[in-house]
C-alpha cells in the first residue's frame, strides 16, 4: 500500500509541476501578445506619419516643379499648422 501511495504522491507532484509550467507559459504568452499589440499600434502611427509626410512632399514638389511660389507657401503653412 505504501508503494501505491508514494506513486500517487509522485504523480500529484508531477501534475502540479506541469500545471504551474503551463500556467506560467500562458501568462507569458498573454504578456507577449499585449506587447505586440502595443508595437502594432506604434507601427500604425508611424505608417500614418510617413503617409502624411509623403503627401506633404508631393504637395511641395508639384508646385515647385510648376514654379508656383504661392502654392509652395500655402502647402508649407498647411503642413506647419498640422504640427
């Protein structure tokens, strides 16, 4: 009977250890997902900023190519007001 009891206790210890490792792993994955979500949001903001800057550059290059100084000043003023 003592062998059976010892074997059962050993199984309980192994089961608890597995449970704790799985629990820590799940918590670790949640933390990693939360961190990735933050990074995705930062990436979206950076992409939006790059798109805005690309638009500004396009707005500036076209009037400069046409030698339209008034449009250049207007585009720069609009850009500065958005900062």
